[in-house]
C-alpha cells in the first residue's frame, strides 16, 4: 500500500495561489496539499458557507460533486471557478479510481454534496475508504448538516441521538425497522420524502407510541422553514391533513420506560408477534412496557389472529 509520503509529488508542477470574490473583495488562498477534502456546504441558505470551506473550494485542483448544476450555483455566488466532476451513486465505481489517481499525481480533490455534509446518505464514504487505502490524507471541512439543525430546532433531547437515514419505503419493513429502535434511550432522526411523511409518521406513532414527542422539520434554513412539534399521533394527523413539502426530517423523542397505553401495547405486540414466537414476544414487550408478562401474554393470544400466517409458531405459555 503506498503511503502519503510516497506520493507527495516531488515531480508535481508548481502550484500557484488562487483567489475568489466575497462581498466585493478578492481573497487569495494558498494551494492545498494533495488529498481528499470533504467539504460541508449550505443546506439552503448560501450564506451558511464557512470561510474555510470557501478557501478549500477555491484552492482545490478539482471538485467532485453530486450535480454540477447545483454546485455551480454556490461556486458562482462566491466567484470560485474550479474544474467540476460529477460523483454520485450511479457513476461512483467508475469515478473513484480517477479521483484517487488525481491525488497520486499531486492533486487536491474537494468533495461536496448537493447540500450539507458529504458522506451522509451519499456514496462519499467509499471514496474516503479508497483514498485512505491509497495512502492519501483525508481532511474534513465541517459545516452545515440537516441532522444537527433539525435536532437543535426540535426541542427534543440532544445529549444522545441516532440517525436512522431513510426508513424502508415498504410499510412492513419500515415498521420492523422502527421496532428495532423502539427501546433506544436516544432521540431518533430520519430523512423522509414529503409524499411518505404522513404514512411514516403514522407508523412511528403505532410502533414507537402515539404520545411519544416528535417533530417534523422541513425546508431548514430556507424561506419556508417550518418545524412542527407534538405527539407523534398529532404530527401524523397534521401531515395527513396538510401534506408537508420540501426536504423533510422526522424526529422522535427517546424511549422512556413506563406503562404503555392499550393502543401502544397492541401495536408493539403485533410487531413482535410477526417476528418471534408468542412467549418470547410477550417477554420482550413486558420488559419494554413494564406490564406483567402473564397479562401481556394473554393480550398476545387475543392479537395472534391479526398477525400474518407466516409468523413464527407460538411456544408454551409462561
């Protein structure tokens, strides 16, 4: 495996200072060392770009981006004119070797997504992996993130959180995934498309608890920014009545052990019964809800008929 020192380009051409324009001023930047620079870019408001991010973008030999048309808007705003190459999930396998080869030749490559921090729900992590395997440096340039912005605005606990990415589009798989997160003592954060927001919130209310606090954040930092807060059931009903538009982040507060309502108990049991025998399901849900196992098992017997026929066979009663 080549080391970074092996490719620090004794034969690389001389590198000149470059400049960009900001607020009518021309700012000079020094050339960057060879390597990969993942740069966080605004999620809506172009003014949220950092000075360091601008310096790196202006100093890079090449900028890899999801969509050159989207990135050009940001770069033109600040007078940055560097070569762009598209790097996204459909061409990543082809472009990765070319980008690492550019680094080997002494180039500094900046990596940006359409919005926010690279590697979050995009193929950038594979490029980072390949860059490190080739012995080149990776220098992250922090900045805007829809995840952190949504958590801060949600009013939910911020000391511990889990980012679940995009939930499955099919309801059965989505509810199963939510059930895996149901007992976590952490704020849950998901990306979602606007046309599925209402049904996903309804599943979150059924699986996580109708009264669990949550939030729907949309169009963060943009003109029509909105954060809806309240119990998951109310958020689901609101999204059904007034469908949200734009970029969506859904959040649910952390699990708090305690007595579950009858509706919450039934929803948890149905999900558990679809994945495990009755005795095990009763034991798991009794632990989650704090109810006596025999009481939960009796309710499971009543609900068994609602579970798909291919669910695991029931075992002995406790």
